[in-house]
């Protein structure tokens, strides 16, 4: 039976943002109807019906607090993120990065939400934006065509989109260990010998590979989409990177910085890194090798990489269309839709990039929707925090040039004192952000406790 009008919320989408949002609402005593169309209706990138399935990399980014990713993770920890907790419990060795066994991660998140009595999971496709008073749309970048049309109608403008790609997975026992070497950049790893398998390339091997990559055949795009093709610059297909500049991969995902082949003591000209993708270490992810090459071409070209001559691919890379709103025109920094109070958006559809950022938007949308239900104003997260700055950017950037954004230190307001040393400046920004987030979280907790006390008092008077 559906909860009463004032006590429930609808969450559309069971990805990272939707799963986090549903959990946070339930933690605040609000009943949730969570819609996820999988496995009844699948997307071009998902493989299972599990909630919070990771479809691209299995890495949530660096945990190092000197990085924007590490800072964002710590902010979510302060806010009590379920997904961050699960990720840390499902982690696999990946140097300073927080990488997870993607199957274990998704299954664990699914079990958490299935066991929560205040969450009802409905395996149905939502064809249009629900008319319920309190809604979070977290349908993700692979929003179904029907719901996309409904979003266009509500937005009153053409839908923006870009193309994203995922990297291949290699069966670990099919690589040539006598060619590859174990190692982590600058020896920053958890496992003896290093957390990554590294495929070293000489200058000659590198340019032979790049030439094959630049001339390989890609999957064709529909004619009507070709003219509007727009890549996400932070996650370019490896072949697109090579076509822009033959040396670009060597200064990007194939850079050999911090690595030396222990057999020669020398730094390779370039390197392809393979990261553990599951706890059993039976699958390896080709780091930075998002691609839209035809599968036969992937097998041919990637087997030119030393150590991968006999590689078996458990999953080939692929490219898919990701949709996102023009958030600067449509959303408040609270993630509430400007044309309809009580309607919130979360996840990659808002223009936030990265797993942790997406989970963070689900958390923020849930907090602010709960406040709407309680009759108190939503909160804008402080710009001094990484999460607050990220939300400020996607809701205040120039609409004409708006592109999805990952967490980065450039989003944060400058310090009162200008520090020229980059390391010292980042450390000061991190300290300010964490202190601000702790104070902000404590303030919100007090507000929620006050609401809870008033609700109990009202219930006693009513009885």
C-alpha cells in the first residue's frame, strides 16, 4: 500500500545517484518508491539488473587527500554516504585509487536497499516524469527514449548530449607475464611488486601501435547524430586521442611517469596499465582505453601491445550516448528544478562527472527533498567544499558552452592568502573544505533532530 502523500518520495533510477538518494531518504524516515527498469529493459552499457552497477571503470578515483577525488570521497564520508562505505568494503588493490570488485559492489548495494523496509523497489520503466509531489530523477546518462522525451517537454528546450565510452576487460591468465611487469606509479601500491600489470612499449612499438589505432575502423554512428557528435573531453576514446595527436596517448593514459621496468631498470617510452577489476583478480581493466573501435579491430589492434598478443577479451570496449540537462538554466544549486518545487535531479544527468560526484548528487538531492517534505528550505552546500563547488559549477556555468565536469581544485574559491606552492595550496584548500563540511553537516544534523522532535510532539498532541 502506498504511503500517505506527505510521507513518501519517488526516486527514478537505481544507479549510483538513485541508490544513494533512496538510502539517504530512508535514513531520514521517509518511505521511498525506487524505480529501476533493469533487468526488464536493459541499456546498451549495463550487463545486470543490480542497483549501482558500474559500467565504465571500476575505479572511484584516488583516495589521496591531495587530490580532488580524495577530498570529495572524504566529504561524502562525513555526510554518511552508503556507496562510499560499500566501495571501501569491496575494494581491490589499485595503488592510491579506490577501485572495487564491481560485481560485489553492485550486489552489496542492492542487498542493502532490498533489506531496508522503507524502500520499495519497483522493476518498471518510467515513461514520463511522475506527477507525485516529491520526486528525484536519477535516470542516468542512458535515460530511456520515452523518459527523455518527457524531460525535453519539461525542460522546454532541445536535449543536450555527448558520447562516452568504456574500456575493454582482459582475462588475467591470458596476458604474457614474461613481457608485462608489476608495478605502481612511484611505488605507491598495496601489493608486493605493485598493483598494476604494465605493458611496456619501446618508441618503435608505440608508433606502430598508434598508426594501427589511428587507422582502425570504428562503429558507425547514425547519420542524424554525426553532425551533433560531442565527446566528453575528460574521457576521450583512445583512438580519438591518437587521431588528435600521435603523442597524446604517451602524455595521457600511456604515460610512463613513475614506472621503471624492473628487468631493465629503465623507464619505457610508453606503457599500458592493466588494473584488477574483481577480487578474484581474474579480470583486468585496460586503464584509459575507452574506445569505439569495432570489436574485431579491438582484438587486432590491442594485441599489438606487448604482453597482450594472446589476450582474451572478457568484454570489448564500446561507446554510448550519454544525455544531460542544461543544468545552468534548469536547476538550482540545491538540485531542485526551477519550474517545479519538489522535483529534484541527481546523477550524471545533471552534468556531474565521476562515480563519487554522482553519488554525492544523490545524497544532496535526498537531503534537500527531505527538507521539502518537512517544510523547511533546501540547503545550498558551501562553495568552500568540493561537493558544493561542483554543484555550483553545473548550475552556474555558461549554458552555451556547458559540458560535464569532474571534481577539480579549480572549482574551489581561492584562499584568503595566496599560496604559490601548489602542494601547500591544495593542502590548505583540503583543510578548509573538510572543516567547512564537518561544520555544515553538524548544523544540518541539528536541524533534522529539531524537526524530528517537533514531529514527535505533534504526533503526541494529535493523539
